[in-house]
C-alpha cells in the first residue's frame, strides 16, 4: 500500500512557557490540618477501647479484692462457728450433769 505522503503543517504548537516548580508550591499549598479536630476524632475512636479496658481492669481489681476479703471473712466466720459449736457442746454436756429442773406442771 502506497500512501501519499502527508505534508506537515508549517506551524506546530509547542510548549514554550517555562514553569518554575517553586511557584507551584504557592498555588498548591495544602491546608494545615485542624489539630484539635483530629485529636477529637482520634479520641472518639479510641474511647470505646479505653472504656472496655477500664471495665476489664475494674472487674479484675474487684475480683482480687473480693477474693482477699472472702478469705479473711470465711476464716473469721469459721472461727466463730467453731467457738459456737464448742460452747454449745460444753453447754449441752454441762446441762446433762445438772439435776433436771422440777416439772412445773404438777
């Protein structure tokens, strides 16, 4: 295939303007982020995690304190119960040795 040769136009537009990259910075400057808004957003995102961890730590602390107190209380109650049982047995044995009170129904 023989294509007829095309003639180039006499004038071909070209980019002749020189662009200084430093001048682009003034037009394309990024706006500074609103620090307080970012802080607030991050705090809102982190708050549920913080609250969950706080609840976990609170529950752990309560379990630890209750376990310690439970040991103390159960030990004291056991000692009291032992004392009451001992006293009840002593009282029961002592009353067996005493003469029966006279029957007041006669």
